[in-house]
C-alpha cells in the first residue's frame, strides 16, 4: 500500500520544495514508484522536475475545486518511476475558493483514494502557510516530514505547526504521524549550524533524520535545469545526502 507524506513548514525558503523534489526523485531512483503532488501555487516542484507550467492545461486546482479526476492530471517526468500532479498559478485562488466548498478539508484525500495504491510513495509539496491547502495535505497524508533550515530562529514557528498537526489528528486524520525532521542548508563551516542541530535534536529527539542536507550549490542550480539533483549531478554531496534521506524514509516503513 502506498505511503503518503506531506512535506510541510509554514515558513518559506526552508527547503520544502528542494526536499520534496529530491526525496521523490531519490525514492524513484531506488526503484520505488512515486507520485509527487505540487500544492503550492508557486509551482516550483512542477518546474523542478522539468514540467513547463505555461504549457500545463490541467493542474491540482481542477482536482480540488472542479472535482476533476486526478488520473487525468498526472504527468510523467523525465525521471523513471516519478510522476507529477502539477500546480500552476491558477491554484492561487484555491485557498479562498475552498472555504465555501463542501468537504473542503478532505478533497485531496478523496482524490488520492483512487490512485494511492498505484504508488509506493505519494509526496506532497506544501505551500508556506497553514491554510486549507496545507490542511488538505495533512488530512490526505499518513505522515509528515518537516524541513528545518539550519539557521538562527530555526525552531521559531514550529510550535504553531505542531499544534496544527495535533488539530488535524484530533478532527480529521487520527493516524497522522511525524515521520521526521530534516535539517537543511547546513553550512558546516559555522558553529551556528552545529548549535542549531543540537537545539533541534533536543526538541525532536530521535525524530531528526541522520541525513543532514548541506548547503550545496549544485542543489540550488538543479531547479533552473528542471532536473532533480540525482539527474543533474549524481556525484554531488546534495545527491548523496538526499539518497541517504530516501533510504531512511524507506526504512521507516
Ligand atoms: P521552500 O519550498 O521551503 O520555500 P526551497 O526548497 O524552495 O524552500 O528553497 C529555498 C531556496 O533555497 C531555493 O532557491 C533553493 O534552491 C535553495 N536551497 C534549498 N536547499 C538548498 C541546499 N541544501 N543548498 C543550497 N541551496 C538550497
Ligand atoms: Mg516551496
């Protein structure tokens, strides 16, 4: 049975999309069938796997708002075993439009019911907010991955995220659990990075993945080529560490 994982943190720029794209591609590289779902109106995960947003007719918006069959929206990518449900800027309206729709929190979950079992993993790249799009992701998910950037104030805002997770557990999705916290953009040359790691480990304990993603230029270049790191530069540190992360996620079940 497929496992659905929401990659979420309401802070922007912490590595959600980089993690969603590269974890998905690395899981696919390791032979798993993966569906990446982009529910951020910015559509960075979509372009990150090489799908042109301008040429995309149907996206997750049509599924969430117009009840379109998700199967008709799935696109193949240049990565073997990796498929995508794209997002375009049209999704920007969905946060407001969802408010007045029936079953507004469970639309993604219901859409996924039909296709979930065709995949080993469904990875959802969330927008930088705790609005209805993220609530849909948390309701559809079995588990959550929280990227935390190795910077000052790393833990800021996390209590709000955790209380949202608890609310979803209480009212919408009892089985939801945190698979892990992934530390991102570590600059190993600074003491700050090491301090942040310790602080985050004290807070989340064994939930912190062993694989800590370094700040890596190749990781920041890859999206402009529309390629996950495992394709763009499979020998880079970024590729190595995201592969390690994928192995840890597989080990967790
Ligand atoms: P989010 O989705 O949380 O907003 P992104 O994944 O888009 O964050 O990352 C924000 C920016 O930082 C992007 O420009 C991305 O390319 C860059 N970035 C993310 N992770 C790394 C990394 N490990 N090394 C270097 N640049 C990174
Ligand atoms: Mg993003």
